[in-house]
C-alpha cells in the first residue's frame, strides 16, 4: 500500500526541515472532499486515473529486474498527488520518489521531487497518466492495460519499462475498501496489479542494459486519515515463484503492538484474494549510519497458506541493507527495499519489496 | 734565491688616446723577491701594475703569471687568476665599508672557496699577526688609516697569493704608520715567500725591497737601477 | 656552484643589506612609495573583482549552479515555454527554473533597492536533491517560523539587516507593497551568502506584484548530477537552442558573468590603467634609486672587481637587490591594496550600480592569486627598472683603473633625443590602429593604450634631454645670485637621475592633466547634451527603474498624469532590453512625431528628411554607441527581435547619447507597444502649463504616486552630473597619488645627488656659502626639474587628452566628445607641482648642506 510517504505530507508539524512549513501544507481540508465508502464500484481503465475529489492518491510501483547476464536490480517509482489547503486556498502538489538498487555492485541510489500541479507535474483524470519532471507513468489506450514507466535517479540511472499485467486488478480490503485504523473516515480504495511482467531498458553508470522481471503496482485513493496512536507501519509485498502473491501491512502502536486494522492478504494464481491472520517477528536489525534509525532487517512472517491449509513461515531478507531513503523534500526517512523470500527450509521461494516507517523517530500520525 | 719567475712582462706597450704610456717594458719578479717600482707621476707605474695584474691589457707584448700567458685569458679567467694568485694593496686602503675587519680579510678566502673553519683560523692568525685581532668586529670607518692599511695587508696575503701588487701603500700614511706597514709587509712576504711588486715614491718603502726598477716616460730607466742583477 | 651561491648570498648580505641598513630612511621612503604603487594597483584590481563577484554570485545564489540560462531576445518569455521545454527534453534529467525579477525600492530608507527574485520555491528545493551526490545528506530549503503560508512572504539574505517577521514597505511597479520577512535565504555549502539586497519570493507572487503574470524574465536549467551529466548537458543545450531559435538565447552562467565583465570592461580598464600611474612613476623611482646607488657605491664595486669578483656576479647582486626590493614592495603593496580595496570597493560598486547593474559588493578579499600577482608585479617592475643600473654596475672596472679613467655613467643626449622622438612617432602609428574586438561587443582600444605608453615614455625622454636648456633659464632668472649660478652649473651636466626625475614627473603630470582634459571634455559634452535633450518640466519614472532594468508605469497612471490640471502636454517613452547579435541593448519607443521629442536629438548622422515623413513601422534612429557597437550606420537595416517576431527596420539617423554604452535603438512608441503587446510605459516627461509651480506639482505627485520618482528638470540635470562626477571621483585620487609619488622621487633624486656632492658641498661651505644659499641652490635645481617636467607634461597631456577623447574613449564607449581644455585645473596642477617641488627641494637642500664631507670615499 505504501502510503507512508504520502501521509507524512499531511502532517506538517512532523516535518523537521522547513519546506513544508513554507508551503503550509496543513491538513485543514474543508468538508467538501470525498471519503472512501464501503462497497465501491470501479470502472476501468478510467479509475486507474486520478480522482481529484479525494485529497490524496498515489501510484506506487516496485519491481525486480534481471539483465541479460542475469545480474539483479530493484527499482521503486512512486507518484503521489496531494491537495493542501491553507485558508481559502487549495493547492495540488505532486511528489515522486525514485530508487534503483544494483545488487551486484551493492549500490542503492534514490531521488525525490516535489512540484506544484501544473506544467511540470500532473495526473490525468479518466486514465492513468501522471508525470513529475522527467518521470512519467502512462497506461496505453484500452483495451491494452500495458503501462509505460519512465524514471531514473538524477543523471546516475534511468529506466524505460513496459509493465504488462499478468492478472486482473486486485481489490484489497473489502472489494477495494481498505480500513486504515479506527474512525469512519480512516480508509482508502486499494487497487493493485500484483504481477506485472516487466521488460525494457535500464541505464546505470553509462551502461545500457536490456532488463526483464516482475513488478507490483499499488494505486490508492485516500481520505488521508489514519487512526490515532500509530507511530509507523511495516508493509511487504511478496511475489512467489509459484505464481501467487501476498500483501501485508501492519500499523504499529507506540507499544509495538499491531493495530487491528493491520492485514495480510493472499492472491492466488487467478487473482482471487484471501485474508489470513499473521505474526511478524524481526530476526535481526540494521542501524542506518546516516539517520541512526534502527530498522528490522530479516523478518520472519508466519501465517496460514490457504492452498495447503497449513501454517507457513517465511523469512524476508533484504538484498542490501542500505536501502534507506534518508533525505528529500519533506525530510522523513524510511526504508523501502528489495528482498528475497525463503521458506522454513531456507529455499528461495520468491521476491519481495518491504517498507518500514517510523524507525528513525515516531511519526506523529494524528489526523486532525 | 732560487728563482722561478712569478710574473714576467715581455716588451709591453700601452697607449691611451694615442698617447704612449708604456713603451717596450720588460720586467720579471721571482719567487720571494721584493721589487720596488719607482718613477715620477705619469711615468706609467700604475698602468704597468694594472697590466701585470690583468686589470688592463697591453697593446703589445706579453705577460706571464706563473708561466701562464695572460694575453690569452678571458675576463673571467683573469678574474679567477687574480682572485687566487694575486693580492693587492691600494694607496687608499679600499676596504669594503659595510664589511667588518674580519669579513674584509675573509673575503678573498671566500672567493677561492676555502671552508668556513679554515677561513676563520687563517683570518684569526693573520689578524693577530698584524695586531688587530681585538678589533675584528670593527668596521673600516671606525679605524685609523694605519690600521686600515694593516688590514689591507692582511687581506692581500690571507689567500696565500704568489704575488702581491702594492700601489703606494704608504702614500696616505704618516711616517710612523708607514714604517709599521712596511715592516709588516717585509716580514710577511719573507715568512710566506711571496713575491712583491711595490709601486712607491718613497725611499723608505723602496728600502725593504731587494731591488728597485725605475720607470721614466714609459720606459725602464736602466741607468738608475740599484742592483746589478737585473733580469730583463 | 653551491659554494658560489653561498658566497653571493654572503656578499648580498654584507654589502647590499648593510647599505640599506645604513640608509634606512631613504630605503624605507622608496619602499613605501613603491609599495604604494603596487598597492594602488592591487586595490583597484581587488575592488573591481569584488564588485563583479557580487554580481556573479547573485545569479548563482539560489541554484547553486545553473547549467544553462535562457534569456528572451526581447521582452519576457511566456510561462508556457517551460512546458514546451519539458516536452522537448523528454526524460532527460534537467530541472527548469522559471525566474521573474523586479527591483523594489524600499520606502522610508536610503538603502539600496531590494532585488526581488521570483522562483517557484518547490522547484528550488528540488535542486538541492537534484545536485546531491549519492550518500550526501545535506539538504537545505527555505525555512519559515511563521505558521501559515502567505503571499506577502519574502526570504532575505542573511547579510541583510532585516529580522524575521519584519514588515518591509517597498515600491513595486508604481504601487507600494508591504512584504513580510519569513526567513533567510539558505546558503549552500561552499557558496557565499546571497547579496544583502536580494530577496526571494514565490514565483507567482512576484509575477502578480510586478504585473508579469504568465511571464518569465528567464529560465535557468539545472542538469541533475551523475554519470551522464555531461552528455545530458550537451543534449539539453542543443534542444533548448533549437527550440528557442528566434525567441531566446541559451547561455552558460559563465557567459552571464562574462557579459557583466565585458559590460564594465572599459570602465574597469580605465581605472586599472590609471592605477598604473603610480606604479609607472614607481618604476622611474626604482631606476633612479638604483642608478644613484650604483654611482655612490662604485668604489665598492671596483674593490670587489679588483678582488676578483666577476662582472656577472656584480650584475646578479644588483638585480637581486632590485628583486628583493620589489618583493618587499609587492608584499607590503598587497597589504596596502587590500586595505585600500575595502574603501574603493564601495566606490566601484556604487559606480557599477549607477552605470550598469546592481551589485552589492561590500568588501574585497585578497586571495593567494591576487597576492602573487601583486608580488609578481613588484618584482617584475623592479627587475625591469633595475636591469639597466645593474648592467652599468657590472661594467664598473676594477679599483686599480677606477681613478685613472674617471669612469662615469654618462649617456649620450643626442641618442636619447632620437630614441624619444622615435617612441613618439611609433605612438602616432599605434593611435591609428583600429580597436580590438574580442567577443561580446567589446571594443578594446589596444592601439590607443599602446600609443599612450609610447608617448609617455617618449615625451619623458625628450623632455629630460632638454634639461640642460633650463640651465640657461635658471641663470636668466636667478643668474646673478650665486646659488642660481651653482644650480645652473649642475643642470648643464645633469645626471641620469636628474633626467629620470624629469621623466617621472612628465609621466605623472601628463597622465593627470590628460585625464583632466578628458573629464572636462566629457562634462562639457554631457552638459550640452542635457541642455538639448532635457526640455520638459517634470520627469517621472518608476523607483525600480535602473539603467539595466526598466520598470513599467501603468497606462492608468499615465492617464491620471495627463489629466492633471497643471499639465500642458506629456510625452511618454517605453524602454525595453533586447538582444541583438547576442548582445544586450536598449530598444526605446519614443513619440517620434512629437516636436519636443524631435528637438531633443543631437544628430551625428542627420536624417535625410523630416522625422514626420519616416514610416513608423520600418524606421529607427540609433544612438552613437549602438551604431559603433553593432557597426550599423544610416541606411543600414537592423532586425529587432519582438514577441511578434523579428522586425526589420532601417536606420534613418544616428544621434549622440551618453546615457548608456549599450546603445539605444529608437522606434516609434506606438509601434513598439504593438510589437510587445503592452500599453504600459517606462518614462513620462511633462510640460506644465504656464504659471504652474513645478515644485508644488512634484510634491503633489510624489505623494499621489509613491512608486514613482518625480524629477524637476534642474534636479534631473544635477542628478546626471552627479552620477558623472561620482564615476570619476576615484580617478582624482589615483592622479594625486601619481603626482605625490613623482614629487617624492624628485626629493629622493636631489637627496642622492647631494650625497654624492658632499665633497663639493664642503668646498662650497669653505668658500663661504651659507646653509640657506646651499638650500636655495638645491631649490633652483628642483624647480628647474619640475618646470621642465611641467612643460613636457602639459604637452604630453594635450596629446594624451586627444588620444583619450578621440581614440580610447571613442573606441571603448562609442561616444564623440568635444575637446575642452580645463585651463584652471591645468594651471593649478602646474603651479602646485612647481611650488611643492620648490619647497621639497629647499628642504632637501638644507638637509644636504648639513652633510659631513666623507673624503675617504
């Protein structure tokens, strides 16, 4: 779901460095924004596009790539749309984060960018088409659902990828209505392409590579409200070699306990979903040199496999520990990285992207 | 006196502005020999001295210093030879005003590249010998004429030259001081077996020499020679 | 040869240095004068650089570094150009920063205008991230303590005197706005803080306040860092250039600095050249001093030679003496220069502000490079001046033949006169050389400067040769008196140092008087021009208008002024910066059919028919600077870039204009308004009804229109002349220093000559000369030298004045000036030089008369 980064924009007081206070992104939205409601109805491809009547929305792509020599890479490409309001003024902002992981060179680079809605950043209504500076995500004309993704990190790396859905859109939560804590308005619409066959080019350090692999894309349309008392969250998406997927998010309270709104959902080979209870146990930790944040590194996830009906345990291991996005406009650090997944016997059974927030300092996630 | 010639002039002639100053002059000074060169003003004494010292060049004739023909040498080579083989004493002392007594005497040794320790030893010995060691840090301006000339004598001898050229060394001194400088010159040249060519007007000065050569109108006046053993 | 080196060092220490110690007074005086020469040069150089540096930082402060800057050829760029660029650049990692600038004079303050820079604050914050090195944490952005974002917030320089939260009242356009200080402009690591007068505001707010909604003054492009940076930079340049054809230019920021450089090159060059007067005179001084020392120490040199020191060593010792002197002077001069620069930077900054663009230089810094330049200059000039004396020293024969040959350093007068005449002749040839045009519309009068230097040296040599003639004059004037006779006897056989004293004074007087002639001619021409071009009663401009930036006045304001009961008629002008052939120049929209406007032109190339009969849309009249800079003359076509495309106009005439060296091209006002789709103006001139009180109207308007400056005719004239005088005020200081150094060198010369004549002085005293008579005799000598130099110097100044006016100024600024001789200042300079020289020489003479004879030397 990956709303971590977007949420933080809402909470101006949580932001240490001053940009946000300058632009005054106070969450004092007047009552004329819509709030996600149960039993939604979606119309695709129009609902892949932007929903300006909701204050917060994002398209969040993560993926695993291999070049022709089978060298491994990871990438993250995220586009947010956020409405800020100050007095009588309302302004739409677009934030984007990009990250590229070069596993064999142990190199992780990232960049963030924040723009006003306008000539350099926008998201279209009625179709998926968003851009921020030189980065863009666009879905081809219907009936094709193929997505063109262009991104990169400064002049260090760039990629142009075609993302081809191998399964229909998954509607997480209750038919796409996903609770984000207590309170009637703490919710979002959560739409996901859980398996995107990916191919294209990746240029890194002046070297052009043909790459292929698998991506995951979340699209959430949010009220931008969260439950009270939360200090952060952990999120993970797993793509198993057997063609199934798993998505889990865990909203953390100050005492370390999980909020009841936390959730784990399996996606089977056909795209059908099934929720299961779960347990999350960090096996080791990693401390960031640049921020001092102490993150879980390898994590053990215990749940029930709906296919076999038996209990299963996976370990989720980062491909590189240093996958922290430490700086950027807004200034809240988080960890978002590519991982490999092993079963209890140590056999590699899939790939994952994991997001860890609130480990540098507690996020004050108190909505107004 | 077993006599190898230190300096030898053969038939020197020199003219300034068409005016002959030296005419066919031949002269030889042997090792350890003191020769006085006398003659009236304008007779060519200083010109002869300059030609012998390599400061001036004769129009005709040859000069040999320790067997080397000076005529063939470049200006720098002459300077080199002058620096190492000749000591010079002037009528007006010509000590360098900004150098102390010690430094003045030391200078010729520096020029020929003697090491600092040896320089110090030799200068000290010599200054003691001329009786001025106690004043070695004084500047020339603080000393009497006689003292200055004794320093000049020390300077002329310090680098063990083969030949000393002295131009009226007592001309600017009173009798007592003149006598003491002459005495010093005689003793020191005897001790070091150094040849001396002394240009002078004074009979007292000539008296310390082994022989006297007279110059008149640019020629050697053989008639006035006081010694039968003139080598020409 | 290490033994030799040690020996040379020992000799240097035991002779040269000990001589300095003995004559410490004279040594310090000379060192001081020489240091002053170097110091003046360094201070002007440092101040120049500081003034420019503050300009260059100005553009870079916010962006850290821009890779490309897109400047509109004319007017502004539409904000839509940003989207167009982004589309054309595709996925290339480049950040596009739209910029709007405006000048906002502070109300109730005498301080500089606030320079308001409008940029999208989001975009600027992205830049830190875009240029961040992988792994680096540093990130800065605009911080604010205020709780809410508001549209009156500005961020100011940490160097400014504003406090957070302070309300600032400023004029923008012709309105007054209250701005609130939200915080400070962050200083990027390794960068200097933003200039004190810079304020940053969100782009849209500046666009709104300055009436430039939807418009940009320029676009800066920042290429994001990384492996492919260089390739991206090249591609972006190509794309932006292709896309901008006919609309904008694409320049590297270095080019912006370059144009600031070239814009002020002539101004700064003049200062630099003037600052060399003192150094040049210092050169003479070194020569004289060393030459005198060679003469005084020739016995010592002769003894050294007699002891067998080679001639080459002697030369090296003397060159070393010159070099050490230069080294010391360079070091002290660098320090003096740094001190001087602190004062002159303010001055130069002010002049550049008035004349060219806004800079906020407050202090100059001396870095290693400048210090090396100063020391290098000191050493090089000392070696140059010391070379000849060193050669003379090396030629000194050994002591044995010194007395015999009555050696002296006398030089041949006739040969010197011929050399002098040849230098003057070469100078005439050099003055014909056309200006050197490197790049960027700069015209550098290389030949003119060469001619100046040749004439300075040539006239100096010739005048010095004529010194013996003054012996007759002195005899004539004070001939019967004994001191006069003595003085004239010395002048009949002057030493080299006498002659060099003359040459040094000729140089100083010639340059000072030459500049005086230039300034007088300039002022005369400007007065005439003002007389003709300022015919109206009251003039109005926006307070934000400077010579580089024209701030608009709304049409509604124009209408209100026109409707004022006191006004008989008004004429408006609209000025606009445009770029032709890559060079910034001014497009003026004038009411060319208005008889008052027509009467204000002073024609250099007169239109061939009445102005009324020219076609408004295709005719232009250009200023002399424009004509000269672009080499366009009457009848030539010029393509004027406008938002409506290139417009071809034909030049109908060339007029004289001293307002700007960028040049102006004047076109019918209505035509310009149509081309630029605007109806605002930049200047209003009004003629009042008979009987109206101009001062009363001015005061009334000043109240009614707080954003405008209202000038009365007389005060505007005064203002222009004030700017003019300010520009030249440093010049006077430089000239005075030059003359002071020259007179001091005369004193040193006389002192050294008297030292050499100690024997003769003793003799004269023995003959019954009183101390006063000896002093008078020296005074006579000094006056003769000064008089001789004044005559030569004034002749030189006529030649230099002509050269400055018709060659150097004309070539570098393109301004024709009428020659005017400022009789009073020149006479004053001449008389005061002779008078001061007389006093100084008398004093030196009295000192010399007390010298003890040193018969031992």
